[in-house]
C-alpha cells in the first residue's frame, strides 16, 4: 500500500524565478519509509508520503491523518487440478492506478489477505483461492475474489465450479471417462465487487484408444491478470502433433491425415 499525495513541489532558487518538479509515485520503496516535504518560508511540514506493504493473513491499519491512498490488492490464486488438470486461476486484483482514494483521519482498515487454494488430488477437488478484502466498521470497503480452481480428474464438467477472480482452466481428464472427445470449458471471471480478472481456458480429453486415435489429455490454462488462460490445443499449430504420432501413439486423426507428412516435413519432423 503506497500512501501518497502527489503535488507539484516548488523549488525556490537563489536568483529570481521558480522551478517545479513532480514527485513520482510507485512501488520501489522499503516498507515503513516516509518522505516529508516542508514549506520553505516557515519550515512547516506540508505533505508526508508513506509506503507500506502488508502480507499477514489478517490485520488492522489505522490512518492517523487524512490521506490520499494509492492501493494495490490481489486475492489468493486457485489450486491446480489433478491428472492432466487445468491451471488454477489467479486472484482478481484492484489498483487505484493514479486515482487515489481519499481516506479520513482515524479510519481503520480491517484487512484480510486471501490464501492460495490447495491443489487437487485423486480423491479431492482443488480449492478456490481466498478473497482479499478491506472492511471499515464491519462493512466491506473493497473486495477482490480468489482465483478459480483448476478442473481435475474428480471434477464434473460444469464450468461454474471453476469460476473465480480469474477462472480456473478446464480439466484434460475426468472420472468417469468418456469414449468421445470432449472439451471442458474453463471458469469465468467473477472478480468480486472491485476486482479485475480474466477467464480460464478450456481443456480437452479423448479417452478413445484404437488405431484411429490415441488417448489425449490436455488441461486448460488458468486466467491471469493480463489475459485469459490458453485453451488446450491437442494437435499443435499445424492441426496435428507430429511428435505425438511419430512416437507410435496412434495414427493421425482424419483432419490431420491428408497433410500430416507435409506438415511434419515442413517443420523438421517435430
């Protein structure tokens, strides 16, 4: 949390004239640092800027003076899924981004930082990340939602269970197995009252194993702060995975068969 009141700072040189400069805000400070600016004519303190970084699970922070606050907060990330599982979604975030919050003197922020979600196992789903939120006098002031869990072997294929601040990725394998190829949709971004997030990518699963197709399990990526999670691309950028088929994992699917040799040759057989 970087508390700042960024104003033009007047410098009075020895000769006539006035120079001005701006005090830049940012995060490159040590927690506990402060910078105070003084009135050159009477020596009185005019503006004090503070920087604090909070990482405990739950704590209180009291503003002794009226403050203009630059704030970045992020929730806990979701756990990844088991067995070709989807990636856990990142926690949603909130950033004032040069639009400071005005906080009155004697205000206390009750701050809870969201924990990361546990990864999935063979018998248990992954867990969603925890919300990060600030309450004032028992009422939510700001809240961002924890990341969605990554789909896994024990999950059903309902996309909504993977929703979160950033959506979790769809699983690449599930119980019970299915004989036909299926796409497992990733979770949507449900970022909380004040958060920003992105959706998770879709996973792909094909348990059918015979001369036409080998089993393919590819999990989708979890959503992140800067964009959606990538969806599974089981057959590569050329419509088939040369390395997959070259290793004896079944003949190329019909969509790949006609140009498989040409694709592999053009790409060095990889």
